[in-house]
C-alpha cells in the first residue's frame, strides 16, 4: 500500500482524529485559558497547521473552525493587531501570500499598520514573539501614504530587530531601507518628530535636521505696522496655539490670544513660570471674567 507522510504536529493530528469520530474539534489543547494573553506563537502555528490539514484532507469544517478562531482573535480583541502581523508572517513562511484569507488580513494590516507593526505599551503584554518578516512590512508600508505612520512602523521594527539580535539578513532588510529612503522627515510636525528616536533607518542627524527645518521662524505675512505689544508663537505643537499673543494691559508678563479649541471659543494665554514658558487654554467667557476681576 502507498504511504503518505504529513508534517503536522501530533496535537493537530489527534484533534483531527477526534474530529473524524465526533464531528467537533476541541481547540483547548492549543489555546491559552487566560484570555488576557490570548494566542501564543505555538497556538498560531497549530491553528494554521489545522487549517492546512483540513484543506489537505478536504475537511472543510476544520478549515472554517481554524480560520474563525484566528479571525476572532485578531478582529475581536482590542490588541489583536500584533496577531494579524504574526499570522501573515507565518502564512508567508508557508508560501501563502494570496487568497481570500490572506487578503482580509493583509488589508487589515494596511488599515491599522501602527497597531500591527508600531508596537507600543502592549509590546511586552502578549505572548507573541514572532518578528514580522521585512518583506511583509515592506509590502504593507508601500500602500500606506501617511509619512508619520510609515516612520513609526519602521522605527518599531528596527528597535525589535536590535533586541532580537539580528533576526534577518542584510539583503532581506534592504527592502525596508528602500522604504525609509522615501520618508521625508521634514514633512512631520514637531510633535510627531518628538515621538521618533534614532534607529537603523533614521539617524540622529536626520532627525535633528528635520527638527531644525520645522523650527525655522515662518515667513510672516505682510501687514500694516502696529504698535501692539506681544509675542509671536510659531511651533507650539498644536496648530491652533500658533499666532500673535497680545500683552495684557495690566498684568505684566502675561500674553493672550483668542481662538478655538475643540470647536469651543477659548482664550490662549502664555506666561513664564519657574524659567519656563507655559501656554494654557481657558473657555473665553470664564477667563474674561477672571481678567476683569484682576483689573
């Protein structure tokens, strides 16, 4: 008789045998009971093997169950983005980079790249250690048009690559260098630049040049001469806070400007405190009453 060797984990084989007898699949052997942690790298691998085995043995229900469990973990959990990147990386390693299942996950990564690749405070709270392949990250970032998002994802990937001790070869990382070469850091706002740190894709010199570019005093529009006294703010970080602040008539060292914050009329104030300049925002009517009482 002919024999066929299948390279599936023994846990997956046992699950399929039980499925053939009962018609149901018990996923408990590959799922963590602690919902806070969710799937592990091994759990993702076993679910994908279950999916592959179901396709090989033409067990459509097993395929649907595996895909549903992966989809639920990715789309129904608040921090499921890192799972999406891990599953896509595993699929690429298996030679699968197209098809309906891939397309859904890939589009999700394009829509939420920072959640998938720009690891933040949740980086050490989950059980996934899979480092996304540079080819996958490059394919996603090629379709992302937000410069800040691309920069954040590249930096996060670089930091993790350093922690992992160099997981990928130089020729594989080169595709990300191509992406980073098209990132113009000077397009970012001062606040966005402040969230970036030097990494293998963006040197300290590049970030400094972008900061200097953004801090240059903007060309003021021509306007008639005025005797108004005050200060001009140009790089407050929040666009609505920039502009000319008039000095208060009676309170020395206090400057103010009317504007809107969150759609609400307000009064911006700038003053010095302990050798630092501070900008505060107050509802216009409330602050006007305070200023009148101080007069």
